[in-house]
C-alpha cells in the first residue's frame, strides 16, 4: 500500500505516480513542501549524488522484489546498445546511478533471505518447476524480507549432496509448502511428489500446511481444487500480501 502521512518507513521506495513514476530510490528524510508532507528521495547509492527529489509521501511505496527486478531490467536495457533507444548524456548518468542503487538493494535482500534465520516467522518450502525459477527467486527474497525463512532448492542443496534426501529434509522441517502452480508445474512429477507428501501430512494433522498459488493459467491438480489458491496472475503486490497474511493467520491457530 502507498505510504500515508502518519505511517511510513525510510529506505527503498518505488514511485507510484507523477513524473518519476516507476523509478526506485532511497527515502532519506521528509519535509513539508507547499503545505504537504513530502519525501526526500535520492535515486543513487549513498554518497554518490547530492541531488534529490521532493515527492508526495502518498506517491511512495516500499518495493517488492518483482518491482526491483523489473526496474533493474528496464535500466539495464536503457544502458545496453542494440536494445532499443540507448540512454545518452544526463539520462544515462541518472540511469547508471539508479541501476547501482537497485542492484545494491537486490543484493542485500538476496543475501539476507538466503543466509539469515529470522527468530520468528515460518519455514516455507517453495515447490515449483525449474522453468518458473525466476519468479520463485523473487518470491523467496520477499518472504525473507518479511520475516520468514524460505526453503529454495538452489540455496539449500550443495554440490554432491543427495537431492531427494535434502528435499525430504526440507519438507519435514517446513511449516508450509507453497505450491507454485503453472503449466510447467502441473506437468512435473517432482513438484507433484513434493506437495503431495505434505498434503497427506496435512490431512492427518488436520491443519493447513499446503498453500497453492496460481502463477499462470493451468489445470489445477484434483487434490488441490478444494483449496483456495492465491492468484499471482495479475497484481503481485496484493497477492503477496494475501499469502503472507494467510501464513500469519495459520501460524496463530
């Protein structure tokens, strides 16, 4: 949700409206401008530039990882020859500064999600097809940023280790299995085996541990059709809020 005048946090922000719409910067401070509360936003890493923009606080929102990845790709394309209209002059300098900032935020979030173990929150096994890896990485980082511990195969399984053994351990330890449903996932025997193992444990324990999310249109497996899925096909931010809210409420039961 956009920031309100009485509740906001300093740090990375995405601009929702106005001439800077779509850009990502650092909310460094706030000030009253023309009688309204504005954020002081810099579109560069700390110490790189003294320039800033005054942007109404209600135009700002904390960015999720998908927004960061999309902006990173957009900036990269602006700076790369043969990928359309390459930025020149001052526009190029601004794009380079913002790219450095966005890259730093992504790296920090990736490191935290992969290597930190939050004291609270849930361990969440992300069951997915390899073709959906890009989306799942971003989701894992967001879940880590929100205080949970995502279990992602490429982070947890080292070279030489037994893949089936490590996956079985991850499933046993997980509080929840989030099944990322797509046309690739429903065709994958690996994905089916992962979520079904937790599904039958859920039936026996009589508590929710399997949460399906819909990445794109596909045939939902029969055993999951009675479950409410969380729809990620349209608004990622709203779907992420619904997923995290559902996990939090299930933990309290």
